[in-house]
């Protein structure tokens, strides 16, 4: 098994599991160490109690027990004492029998206590006999301590096995948890290196599966975003190439002297038109870049949207008339105040009205409306009598160049960046912009909502 790196999740889990397992094993070992002596003492007391019970059944205690004392004690160190019915205590263990023990035995009660025999502490176990006397056995505590030490010695192997098992369990747990995370990290590095179409297997714990799913979602989002960028750049490159080709062709014609003197003004006008077209492309691209910048300036202050709507309509009235359209303004009486950046709202409305003017046929209406909603928000609408938008169009309406590429050659259009600029302006203002494919006038309906 590969050694985990310091500071890694695998190493931390192995260490944690080992510490937890070791703590549990040590606590169990301490508890077993403490109970070993009491267990040994209990075993010896039970053994002495059985021996005393057996001996108490003998018909002649004094003769049987005292004459056979050496045989009874053997190598276990058990000492014997006999309590006569009259209260006399004889035998090697007589010194360990107190008067209280003797009285209890003569009263027919068993005795299980601790006493002293010479300079040694002993277990004392006594049992009444059938003839009115009693049998008392004494076991030195040295035997109990030796048995307890043997029990404690037998704990070493289980403790070591428990520690090793804890480390192995930690390693297995760490491997199970860390493996999907390491795989996810590998996929993330490959995505950062530019690979696309990768898939991270969602296995392991729930958190690791969630990371894998999030990474797969991120990879798909990156792929879609880059595809949109490529499509957008392709569209912009195509649009820029057309005026550049015209500029280059007419510039070469002027350089070669092919243009006749009477056509120079016409050629100059064409060059000026194409130059303005290029300038508009560059301006729109710069505007998109500025909208994405962190320091894009927005000055919020109380703004009368009714007055702003009136000024916007006055500025566009002549242009709309020149295109054979009818501009209509719908607004409530009195001021409509909103805390926003009036300059940016005007910029947003100019973009929407310009879009409406381009797509509307002569004689169609263009409507600029303002109203206050029931929630206190202000709504600005730009509606037109153009061809409108389909449901598929609505999904990509604010995507740079999407509608421009879709209707190139069939509808009049600008650079394809206007609606994208509109949405990002609305985001910067803290507003929302939505679109319906067909409004009351038959064409598209764009709604800008500014919070109360």
C-alpha cells in the first residue's frame, strides 16, 4: 500500500482512525487491567468456597482436617482451620479467624472476608459444618496477585492486535474515501489543462459523489461556454471580415488609380460607412468587456423614471419617424421614483429601442411604457410591431450573436451584441430584463424591472 503523503486526506484519516482505535483499545486495556485482580480474587474465593463446603461435610472435622493439613494445602498455599462447636479454633489458619468470623460461623452463616495470617494478607472463606462447628480456609494474596499478573500478561497480544487492526481499518477507510476525491482532483486538473468531454465516476461516500457530480456539471458548463465563445468569435470574425474586405478593395482601387474622379465621393462614403460599422463592432465589444469588469461605474441615486422615459421618447422621435414607424409612450401620471443609475437606464432603453426600430417594418408601432407594479417595483417596457421571437429564440435571446447568426440575411440586425449588453447592464443595475416572443403589438416585448 502506498504511503500517504503528509498533510493529505488519506494520511489524516489513517491517523485519526488509528488514534481513535488506539484510544478505544487502551481504555479497554486499562479497564481489563483494573478488573484482572478482582476477577482473580473472585475465582479464588469461589474455589475456596467449594473446598470449604466439601470439607464441612466430613463427619469428624478435627481429626480429618488437622491430620491431613499438609495434603490439603499442597502447593497452593491454602491453610485450614477448624472451629469446634464449643468455639475453639485450631489449625494453621486459626490466626486469620477473628471472633466475629467465629461467631458468624457458629450461628450457621458462611464467611467470606479478608484477614491477616502472620505478616501476610489472606483470603478467608468459612463454611458451617453439620456437627455445629465450621471449616475455614485461608489463601495468601500472593497467589491472587500472581494469577492477576498472568491475566494482565495475556492482554498484551489482544492490545497489539487491536492497535494494528485500528491502523488497517483507518487505511481501508481512507482509501475508500480518498480514492474518489483523488480521481475528482485528476479530472479537475485535466479540465484546467484544457481537456473537455471528461466524466468523473460518482462513487464512494455521499459527499464524494456530490463532488463528482458537481465536477461533471462544471465540465459540461465549461464545454458549453467555450462552444458559445467559439461560435461568437466566429460570428464576430465573419461580420468584421465583410467591412474589412470592402475597405481593402476600395483602398486598393484608390491606390491603383482605378476609381474615376467622379466616383471618389461615392467611394469615400462607402469607406466611411464601413469604417463606422467597424467602429460600432469595436465599441460593442469594449462595452461587453467593461460590463464584465469589477470597476464598472454605477451611481445609484433617486431617479424619476417618468422624466427619463419622456426624455428618451423625445430623443428617439425623429429617428423613428424617419424610418416610417410610430413611437408611442405609455406611462402613469406623476413621477415614478427609483434608486438607480439614470444614465445606465437610458443606455439600456436606447439599446432596446434601437433593436425594435431595426426589426420593425414601416408603419409598425414602437411602444415605450412605464408602470408601477403592485409590489412597488418599476417596470419599463419596449414593445414593437416586428416579426417577434419564437420559443427557441427566447432561450438564446440574450446570448451574444445568437439571434444575429440565426436571422442573418433574413432580418435587419446590428452587431448581435445589443441584447447581451442590455442583460449585463440590467445585472449591474440590480434589475432584471425579460422577453416575450409576442406582445400586444405583435412583435417582441422586453420588460426591465427595477426593484422598489
